């Protein structure tokens, strides 16, 4: 089974890129974030035409939005409304083998890393705190569970192009990285990307649109994650990070990350 996660940054705009991903990589499951489409306008027919007969999605108009596209049947679908907001940031469903898959989109947090003056950053910190508490309160860590998505935090030094220069930049500030690692540890998640590619090797999944030549400067961050409970983590292979997708026509600033899950 091949699973991909991707912040596609507008599903309807980038349907041709999703088609390319499917044709070139043949994933069985695609978890999307930032679909930017209200549920009433979700391109279900186009998605099913790519082979994904089983689809779960949650979206609002113009921004956010998450989805799970699957060639395998999905059951027990749902989602949690984080920080009391109905804003399309989480869906989950169970695969035929019993594995529960979550597609999650943590808020970006704005530009100013001060919750007292930046409501977006305050929202982000509250979201991460709730993430730490929600899974232990609502799920059994002995079950096979996979959480993927744009978590908008690069937690380790090798997850950014310059640890020192980004310490005061939203996505790599200590309060964010410590919070995300606390959420990881609270449920006993395995960070499968770092499990397979340990530090100090650099790993990036996002490059800003602001860079004139993103590939030459390579100022990336690892914002996209694949977490798993221990019972299934060992079955997840090394990630394939499709860096070349950043050069596709009208690209997302994130690239797809794929893994193979045995069993």
C-alpha cells in the first residue's frame, strides 16, 4: 500500500498535478491539505476518475480543507473540530486492515511569533496543545494509526535550512517545536520520516514562493509529517519526497511525500 500526503494549495486549481502524481507514483491513498474548496464544490467526480472511489473530505470556502482519497474502502469516517472551530482541518477514516488514517492541517500561525499580539499564532499554539491531549484521550496507542499532513512546524534543527536564523521565525520557534515534540511524545507517536532519515541529514518538504530560485538557495523546511503508532511504524518504509514536484507547472509550495506501508 502506497500512501501520499500533500498540501496541494487548491485542489481544483491543481487537479492536473494530482493526476500527474497518480500517474507517476500510483498511490493507493492520498491525504490532502489546503484543498481550498467548500464541500458543495469538491471535485468528487474528477477525483473518482483518477481511481479513488472512496473519499472523505472537509472543507470551507477559499482556504484550509482536508481530504483522504482512497482506492480502498473507508469506514468510520469523521473529524475533530480543533480549538472549537469548524474550519476544515481534520478528517480520519479506517482502512480494511484496521489502520486508521488521519489527514491534519495545523494553522500556519501568521508572521509574528507572539500570541499576545498575533491571534493566528495564539490559535496555532492552542491547536498544538489540544493535539497533545486529544489523541491520548480519544485513541488507543496500541492500535495501528497513521497521522499525516501539513503540521506547519519544522521541529528539529535538520528540518530547516538554518536553525539559528529561523529561531524567531514562525514554524521553527522554540515554543512551537517544543509543543509539537510534546504532542508526538504524549501519544508515543513515531516520526517515521526522521525514523528512516535520522539527523543530521537535512530533510525539507516546503520551499517558499518568495525565493527567486528556490532550488539554488534550497532554503527549505520540513513542514509535512507522517506519524505512526508503534504497532505500524515498523511497516512504513523510507519516505520518497518528490522534490521535483516543486518545479511542476503552477506548483504548490509543498511537495508530496510518499511511503509504502507493508501489510
